[in-house]
C-alpha cells in the first residue's frame, strides 16, 4: 500500500489531499502541520486513511521513514525548504514541494549530488507557477524545437486576503531580485516595477493585462533542463491592477523583510503578520457579499530570437483562488512520481513527463468544475 505524507495542510495542502484521496483510493496519508486545527481538518476528510502528526519543519527534523513520497506544502519557501529535503534523503523518500521562491529552488538544486548518491528524487516547484507553467513550457519546447526563449506569465485575483504564507511570499517578491536568463547569461531584474512591464493577451474573461518581472524560479530550472534556451523570464500580475503598485510599495517600505521584527507594547511583531491581520480585519468589516469572482491564470510562450516572434503559446484559467490550482498541480506531480519514479537527483518539475501531467491536470481540473475549457492555445501576443 502506498503511503503519502503531506507537510502543511493549510489551503493548498488540504486541496492536494482532497484530490489525492479521490485519485488514490487505496493509499494512506499522513498529514503533518504545526497547527492542531489544520491536522484535525485533514483527518476529518477521511478518518480511516488520514492520520495526523504535529510537526514544525522550520525548527525540527522530521522522520519520513515509511513514506513512499512526501509533499512539502509548507510555505513561505524562502524561509527554507532544504531541511525537509534533507530529511527525505535520510529516509529514502521521494520529495516534492511547491516552492515558488528562488532561494528555495537553489537550496534544493544544490542537493543534486547528495540525491544522486542516495538514490532519491527531489523535485521542487511542482504547483501552479512554477509547476503547470513548466509542463506547458516543456510541451511547447518539444513542439517547437527551434525555439530558444520562454515567457512565463501568471495573474491572480483573490476574493479575500488568504493565508499568511502566500502574503509573505508576495511581499518578499517585491524586494527580491528576479532571475532573468538573457542571451545565455543570468541577470537580476527588480520585482514588480513599471520598468519591466509588458502587455499580454489572455483568453477571456481576463483579456489584455500588464505584467511585471517577478522572482519566480521557472527561468532557473527551465534554463538548466533545456540548454538550448537563450532567454527565459517570468512575469506576474495581481488583479485588480492597482494591487501591483500597492504590494510593491508595501514590500519595499519594510513589510517584505521576514527577518524584521517590531516591538509593539513589549511584543515582537512581524510586519507581514500585522499587515495580514489588518487586511483580514478590514475585509470582515467591509464585507458586503460582493467580493467578486476569483481568477487564476497562466500563460506560457516560446519564441525564437526576439520575444515578439512567438512560435506557440498555452494558457490555463480557473475561476477559483490560486490555492486550488496549486494544490491540483502538487497532486498531479505526486501521481506522476508514483506512476513512474523520477531519476535520482534534484530537479525542477519539468522532469515529470508533460504528456501525463498536463493530461491529468486538465482531466481532474475539469472534473472539479473549473479550468474550463481546459488548456487553451491563445493567439500569440506580447508587447
């Protein structure tokens, strides 16, 4: 019997668990979190097949023995995901995370030699973006062997402030250099500033949006996996459009620094946590029952030479918070790794076969009632 561990069973982790419970009816699951409430919620999904364990991966090592695979869903990943990967190496357990910060990606890739020696596969960034974006890029690069560049674009509109970890990640991106693979060399670009803006035409209902360089790791792993690439970058956009400048400013004035604490009446307060609680308080106070529709979108383009010479593009839209798309991406990555174990080493998500991952993502996503009409091929447009 297959046993899967899920570390971090908040919004995204519980979304992945729900999907895997249905897709792996004979598997057992171990839900790990530092929150007793989160563990109780996970166990309630299936008390026969889900057992909980109280752990804090940020401060302790975790015994993963007996697990066939562990999904690390515990953000923010810039605070460190390498320790759980080390635990996986010691236990001989396949490791997958949804890390979307460059620091986390580099920390996993740095374990490549150790993973090869241990005979263990470590996969980082297998969620929505990165994750589904990488699989779309892999498909397009296979379909267009003369392409030497990739554009990754994501956009999101949330109905409420969401969890603290995603907020920390968003603020952190505003103060983190963005890795850009430009003409075969690495350069750093500032995150979420007008100087890096470009317009992209998404399928409706999103339409044309402006997106900005963001510190997501797709360029790092795609350039590593596809030596023919000369250019790769990732851009992102928050909806409504004014939120981009707002978060960029908040991050730079101090809310984006996770190692900063402020003394408030004798208590150390993390700026991001204060902002998160304030946003939720304002949300509850202003709730009028018209929060609008959530929207999560991604687009991947491949090109040759100038990025205006687009050879092919794929897009996926979902009318739900990003947690659903990310949880589904992680679940599909787990299904792929259990179906065909990846080679030992440290990898980006593109190591998993896009033929299976994209097919399963579309199949399960449509069954969930979202992601319609599936993976789309929009007319190529960038300006």
